[in-house]
């Protein structure tokens, strides 16, 4: 079986990389869901009934209020920190300098952050009305994760994790 995987990787390197990106993103996804649920049920539980509105973010109590906002914020941050490490080391095997990779990744994450903090203001309340608040929160999180993959994968692949050419030592 291992030899089949190696042959597939050799023949379809790009597809293999994308599959690995998605499979190993599950580590960040699990982190995201665990932190989100701990945030809502423990860390920010007392803030769920406090409406929160700032710029484009409008978290009514039906959308989790300030507690919901903070739980989505914390879960996204933790997941992206885990994702950077996993993707750099296990998927892209990047050898570029962290000093140039991290600022671009952080900018990308901040843009995605704003998008993913805004999405719950659009979909959480209607989803919760149909499937209940627990499933509404988790379905909203799944939508956020899909948006993250669509944006972050190309940025990681073509910009942040771009490999530097290996330098061969010249024989004397």
C-alpha cells in the first residue's frame, strides 16, 4: 500500500499535495471546533447574552453575542497557528525564511479573519433558527473553514510556502 501511495505522489504531485493539505488541515479543524465549543460553553459563556456590535460585526444574542464573537475569534486564531506549523512542516516542506513567510501569512489570516468573523453575522441566526443553536454554531464554523481553505491554500502554495531552490555544494 505504501508503494502505491509513493507512486501516486510521484505521478500526481500537485493533487497529492492538495489532498495532504486538506487531510492535515483537519488538525487545525479539530483545534478550531474544540476551542469554539470550549469558548462558548466555558470561557465566554457569561458573555453570550451581551449583544456585540462593532463596524461590520453584529453579534446579537441570537448569534452568541460578545461570547460568540470571542469564541469564533479565539478558535480561528488557534486553528491558524496550528495550521501554519503543520502545513509548513508536513505538506509543503518549506525551506524559505520565516521572516518573509510569517508577515504574508499573517496578512492573509487577518483578511480571512475579518471574513470569517463576519460570516456568522450573516448565517448563524438563520441556521440556528432551523437546526438549533449548537448545530447552527457548528455549521457556521464549517462554512468558515470552507472559506479558509478556498483562500488560504493558494496563498500558502504559491506565496508563503514557496520553496527556495536548493543550493548544491560545488566540488572542489
